[in-house]
C-alpha cells in the first residue's frame, strides 16, 4: 500500500554472436553487406548500428521512402544505401536489379516465399535448411544447414580465396608456358644456324622437369 506505479523497464540482450566479426571480415575483404529488415526504421537502425553497418541512426531507408523515389533518383544513390526497413518483395527485387545494373554480383539470403523472385534475380541465393519452405530450398543456389549469417560469410570468404588462388595459378601457368615457348623458339632458331656449335637449349628431359617444378607443385596451392 502507498506505492505508485511509475512504469516499467525492459532490457534487451541481442544475440549477435559471431555476426559482428563476420560483417567486419566481409567489409575488410571488399564485399558490401546490405541489410533488409522487417522491423521499423528505428529498430533496424539500432541493430545495424550495433553490427557496424552504419554509423548514423538516420541512415536507414524505409519502404515508404522507396515508394516516393523515382527510378533515376534511386539509381543515383543505390550504392550508398546499406540498410532498408519494411520493404516489400517487389522493392527488394528492384534493389537487386539496380545493384546488378551497377555491375555488382549479388548474393541474397531468402527468408520466405515472397523472396522467390528476388532470389532468381540474384547471382547466387542462400536459404536455411531448417526454417524456410521447401519451394525456396529447391530454387536456391546454396542450402545452409547451420543458422547464422556467419556461416554464409565464411562460405563466401573461402570461395573468394579459392578464386584468388586459382587466378594466381593461371597467371603463373601462362607465364611459364609463354617463357618455355619463347625459349624453345629461340633455341631452335639459334640451333638451326649451326647445330654443331649451338645445341638445343631445352630438350625433352629439361621440359619435363620444368613442367614438374613450375606447374605440378603449385597446383597444391589451389587445394589449400
């Protein structure tokens, strides 16, 4: 008795284990991370700020704001927008199309059947094996067995590293082949003038060991 109720306080403990570091790794590697949330703008801004996607709580674009933008206005600023709130399925698909026209390769994480058309417009689509309809799983590029953005981020980073290793190996391989070709052509040209005085620079044994050392062994780099 004698007490007056003034109000209540609620504490929120977000569960972003591993996501912040995954987003940081993606941004450091040159990838762009775009967040599309079903929450209101203020809540989406709080989450994006905690994840390190934005540094200004006003840097959130709502579905209502997208509705009043014309195509040219949005196309001029699409690369600057990183966080969206309460967008429709058509708006999400439009975002993907604008980014692809800008030359970006898009990976999209589908959540429900409304995202099906957006997934088809992306270069690669991801879905979770646990909490999405089977229709999305059949039409996705990658089905992830474990929950969390960090799983997708780790997959993308490993794929990028594998691509970089393959690209470097192809460059190394082409440079070796060109060097061998020029050496053989030069050797044959000199040898043709005076075979007794100028022997061949490279014979079959030399070519075998050169290819073994400069081509076969570097292939192991691609595996790791």
